[in-house]
C-alpha cells in the first residue's frame, strides 16, 4: 500500500487547524480582535504573493500596493449597491446598473491587477536592481495620482465610503490557504526552479534554456493577482477605500516582511507577516492614546536592521521547515 507523503499530512493538519481556529475565533472574540486577525491574514496574502516576485525570481518590486489599489477599486465598484452609484458621474450605463456578488468581483479585481502587471512588465522588467525598484515605485505613484484625479469614477481623494462589509474571517482564511497552496506548488515545480535559477544566476539560467523575460513577467503577474485579491478584501473589511490607503509606507511594510522572513521562503513570509502585522495593529491604539504615531514603524525598522546585521538571509533564508518538504513517511 502506497504511503501518504509526510508533508501532505502536515498540510492537511495545518488547514484543518486553521479552520478550527477560525470557527472558534468567530464565536469567541470581539469585533476588534477579529479585525486584527483579518488584517493579519491580508498581510499574509500580500507578503507571500510578493515573495513570488521578489523572493522566487529575485526582482525588487515596490509596486505591490499599486496592484492592490487596482484590485480594491475594481472590486469596490463592482460590488457597490446600485442605489448608491448615482454618485459616480461617468460610469458606463451597464456598470452603473451592475452589482456583482463578492467572489466574482474579487476575481475580476485580481485579474485586472494581473493584466496591469503584464502591461507594465513588458517595459519595466527590462530593468534590473535599483532601477527596477524606482520604476515600480513610479508605477505606484502613477496609480495613486490617477485614482486621486479620476474623481468621476473613484471620487478622488474622498475615496469610496459605505462599501458593504463583505469581508469576514472565512473569506480571508480561504484566500490565505489558496495563496499558500499556489505559492508552494510553484516553488516545488519545474517552473519554480526556473524562477529560483534566474534569481541566483540569470546568465546560467538562460544558458540551460530558461526564458528570462517571460518567467519574470509571469511571476510579476501572479503576485499582482493575489495583491488585487488582498485589495478587495481590505476594502470590504474597512468598508472604505482611498488613494492614501496604498502608499509607499505599505510597500515598505510588505518588503520588510519578505526580507525578514527570508527571500524565497514561503514559511518565512508567513511568519514575518504574522509578526509585523500584529505589531502594527497592536501598537495603533497606543500611538493614538499617546498622540505619537510611527512607533510600530520604528520597531519594524529596528527589527529589520538587526536581521540584516545578524542574519542577512532572513529568518528562514530560502528554505522551508524540513517536516514540510519531506517526501514520505
């Protein structure tokens, strides 16, 4: 009789444990604690998806909040109640009378973010290193300026308020599981090995037949898809979305999670996202009470500096825990 691989058993245990935790949390915790857990889950999606681009392929993208904004606004427009769409002056007629369920709207938002990544990836991914970082930062600024000035569709700096509160813990948990599963399947596939080879030595990878440009564009688009999903979840969790929600500070937070966890390590991105998002959310009431904002960011920066000094490859490096990669019992 064929034995079940040990890592598959662990995957099942983690998924089941997560489902049990979600069930207990929804029936036990108050709304404030649940909102923190939801934000932690969204940050996990963002960190793990950015790890596909920055960790697996070795790119340095700062444009993740831009893709998140595209997915968030698209999902918000598609789910906005028809009765309230009169405030949008230039929506096409068919769109002004359309209100989709949450799942189709989320998927469309993710696809729009992914298609945008394909479009900008053609010129931008010909750059390398800090040039690429500046280019993706420019993309983020362009998205913010476009959202701010396209008032007839996005309502400009005011943003969109009164969104239906569709995001709850089961939605976030489901997308966390999907993001982790897809990332894991990519990393331990031939395509994932091509990504890792490009990160380590692009010239050597090209010599053995790896298509550098196509692989890089695909990795950017995959990360953008999940960033768009996270944007939709974010918008319908706080029931509002503004251009200021997707700033360079958010890009810094996500990149720090990937670097501290270990570029290329899914487990590292997961752990770092839980750590830093919890710190950020728990310090927020303290910052408001002391009127001293930025304590969480300072602590994150200090942890990043210490990690870079004493463990520059991150907590996990590029590896995953051994019990998750074992092939058999």
